[in-house]
C-alpha cells in the first residue's frame, strides 16, 4: 500500500525488495525491481545506483542481504557510511581474498579522494565473520604525532596501552587503521603488534605505503568510467537533479579523473548548474569541487583541501619538485623530470609513494588532471614559473630536433611514437615560447614538429601553429634558412588541405630566402613541394620541371633518400602521360634507391606507384603485393593521408575478382581517414574514386555498395587490418588480367 501510494520513492522500493528476498521470495523481489524500473521509465528515468546494486545482490544471492545473527553484527566496530558504496567490487574482493588468506597487513594506497576509506569499510564489514574478536576502526586523521598511534589503538580497543601486546596476543581481530600517511614514523608500531599477536590482521589506508615487512600494498585507482558515471548520477539525484548516464556525464567524469571525491563534490553542484554549465567550468576543477557537506572532515570538504593534505606532508624539496612538475602536460619521463625540474630521483619516488604522481607500466609518470591543476597553481605562486617553463621549452626543443633527424632511418617508429607521447608537452612549449616572446625558440620548435603534424593527420592544428608563428615573427629578422623552412612547411600543410593559392604564396616567398642557401637540403624540399603544387593544378609540365631540378640536386648531394622521392614523383608524370612501362621502370628505380637508403616513408611511396603501374600492365600479383607492402609501411608509420591513398589504389584488385564488398569497404576506409585528417583529394584520385564508385554501384547494387562503404568509413582501421593480415582472398589472390583503365596516383611531398 505504501509503495503503491509512492511509486517513485526508490527507498521504499528497495525496502520492499529486501523484505521479499528475506522472506524467501527471490522471484517476487526481482519482479518488484522490474515494476520500479517500469514506473521510472515512464518519466524517462533510470533506477538509482543503490536500487540497481540491490537487484544485482539479489540475483547473485549475496550473503550480505541475509539477516545476520546479532553476535555477528556486534563484531563490527565501524562507522556507518551515510551513502551506499558505488562500484569498487574489484577492490573490495581483492582485500577479502588477501585477508582471508595468508596476508596479515594490507595497505590501501591511492591519491586523496580516491575512496580508500570507503573500500576499507566495506571490506572490513564483510570480514566480520572471519574475526571472532571483531573488526575495529581506528581513525588517525586528527593525529599529527606518531607517538599517539599506539595510544589511539589501545583506546579504541579499550585496552591499557602498556599491556597492548599482552592483550592482543590471543585475540583474533582486524584493525582498520584509517589515514596513516601523516604518521608513517609510527609504522613500526604496526610491525611490532603483528609480531606479538599472531592472529591479528591489519587493514590500513594511506596515501603512501607503510614500508613494513610483510605489507601487501593494494592500489585504489580512480573509478572505471561506468562506475564513475553511476556515482555522479546517484549524487546528482541526491542533490535534486534527475540525470541519466550518457556522453555528457561521461565527459564530466573523465575530466574529473574518475576521482570519487571530485565526482561527489561536483555532482552536488548540479543543484545550481546544468551538466553543460558544469562541463564548461571544469578548467577550474579545484574551485568547482569546493562545497562538501559540513559534517565531513575538513580535508574532504573541498578537492583543494584533499590535495593540500598530501602537499603539507611533503618535504620542502618535494614541494619544489611537485610544483615544477606542473610545467609538464600529458605526462613525463624520469629523465625529463630531473632535467627540467632539477630534482633528485629519490624525491620523485617519494611523490610517487604519496600518489601525487603515478607511474604507468610504460615507465612514464603522470599526474591526475585535478592534481596537475593544483601543481600549476603552486608553480605560479613559486616565483620561478618563467624559469622552469623556459627549461621545459628548451628540453622539448632539443628532443624535437633530435626526432627530426631520426625520421629518415631505422629510428622512425620510435621517433613518431615519441612525438605522440610528448605532443601535449610540445604544445605547452610552443604556447610558452609564443607568450614569452622567445621567437627563435618558437620558430625552431614549430619547424621541428611540422612533419609529425603532416604524417599523423594534424593538418589544421599544424597549420594554425605555423600561421601563428609567422604572425609572431612579424618584421623581426630571423635566419633566412629557418624562415624559409617554416614557410615551406606551412605551404605543405596548406597544399594537403587543398588551399593551393596560400600554398603557392608561401612556397614562392621561401624561394628568394634560399638564394644564398647553405643547406641545399632545404632547397631540395622546396623544389619537391613546388612540383606537387603544380601537379595539383594539373600543370604536368610545370611539375616535371621542378621535380627534374630536385632529382638533379639530390644526385649532386649524393642523397639517396631525396633521389627516391624525386624519381617517384617523375614516375607520376609519366603515368599521367600513359607511358606505364616507362613509369614502372622509374618507380622500380625509386624502390631500389629507397631500400638502399632505408627510408620507409619514401619506400612506401615508390611501392604504391609501382603497384599501381603493375596493375595497369596486367601484373596483378606483383601489383597487389606491392600495394599491400606499401599499405603495411604506411600503417606502421601511421601516415594517415597516404594510407587512405593506398586503400583507394588497391580497390580495383578485389573488384576485378568480384569482391565488390571489399572494394567498397576500401573506398569507405579512405573516406573515413580523410574525414579524420581533413586532407583534400587530388584531382586524379577524385576522378578515380568517381569512376570506381559508378562501376561498383552498377555491379553490386546501390544498397549493397552503400552498406559496405559505410562499414569501411566507420571502421577504417579494421579494413586495413583485414587486408594486412591476408584476410581476403580477393586481395591475396592474383589471377591474370588485361591491362588498362586504372587511373594514376598522386605525387608525394
């Protein structure tokens, strides 16, 4: 009757479900949940986290739902949380397994606000049946003197401190020592008690491990995405805002690092701010997460207070290092931290122990975004921010210029992987150099990152950085070589975006700067680019003239990498003139030269052209093999734009074998990649796609073509993977065919 009168009161629904279950009516309890969900669905709502958790517990017949004997309840000397624990089953189960086994000391570690105490309380609650003398909570947060830990334990257990070991010797109990991090000098007390009381077990929570013999440290990480969303929705509903899990809530939780305290504090603000408004305010996380319940401990009322608590426990040297680490973005290596921050390795380890930085399996250190925001504040207040950020920018300039030198050889994979890992740090260095007026540093750094932007498809971002760099330069004189290099790299990105007018303007502006050029390699690259721009204008003769000059210069420089690219581009002109045999011959030479130079990018380019020619000449086995090898090389480099071209030029192979689906998926994959990168199509490729699409629609039907194309467009990486692992007989097979009818490929810059 009460539930029927209040159908949306989820607490009443939960009590009904529990009563039914405890009466032996599990099916009726689950049906009550279904009815609750149906009533909420009518209003577009979902059951809250507590009700869903209860349903799960009923389904698995969780022992915690049973009515417990009074003797078992009396074993628990624990505070009662005001809200239900959301998620954390993995961590709780791990504690149970350890303390029911042979482990006698478990320390839950993690950053402030990770929910260590809640996990410990849940685990201690569930362990009551294993300890005849009970599970006892000892709150250490108010203590600042390590000498008070032993008296606090004795007081909690109602034992005389001098006789503590004697009293505990025969007791079977669990001590939950909460918030040990500020009292680590008292860790020896824990060790002594464990030695004298063989049936004693200890569960501690601390932001740093106790470093006691036999300790098992268990990390309490930020919440997984689904659990973080569930917690946010539950706490928002408690604040009076009915929300459902979805992309907006997921992004808020991700920006809060999945940190339970931050999520709870920000969710409480939904009473006054919409989720969209919250998301727009998350650049100020510390300010936003600042209104905790008045009955919470001071350190848990705001996110800033939680981090303050950890910060105050640091030594002066550790505080300096922590603040300086705020200069990094997106993580850092040990070597970079010590070089930029001028700190010591043991101090960095101390920050890791205190969970202010976290070290991943890859050896890379990271800060949670919320903690980094705090570190940036500390760096700004230190009076040394400009000096630290200058060292950071200098460090990453040196790194970026070393990476440029590695792009043409065996170290290319490692170089691009390093660019990816350090992209946020490179952005931070570019921003600082511009704001600080360090023009030469800014220009050199932008130039050193530009090819990475091209290869990995960051065309719009790279163009914006380079345009801003030139605007900052204004009329200021810089090295002609460096000025020409930035103009050429900007023109390259503009060319790939199809902005031929701007590309021509900037490329031609670089020419007079190279009149007294000492580094002929830069002149070579500009000649290649000018030819590419003319080719995109359909001016084949103009393109050929520039590329012949580049080939002549590369031979004079005795640079086989340069020669491989110049030859391949001349092969494009011959192909467009339909001299396929001559084009194949020059592409073969380009392949040989690129292999000798061990230049994988230029080898992939030459193989793509050679494969194209062989398909036209009827050498389908060789053509497919060469195109797939090219695709593999570009895939390894993650050169997205050129990978898309490989998909396009390979499409006729499965088409000729009647596998219209794979052909359409390849075209779809190319389209999907181009949408991701913002690269434009050259005229030859666009004409070829139009002709191939028309043939495939006629052969397979519009519906089948569109479905396969959409599949490839949505999952381009899957299409590439299928081809590279040899998953299609249409690509792996190579029957003979008549030549002709296959348009040419684009030039490379």
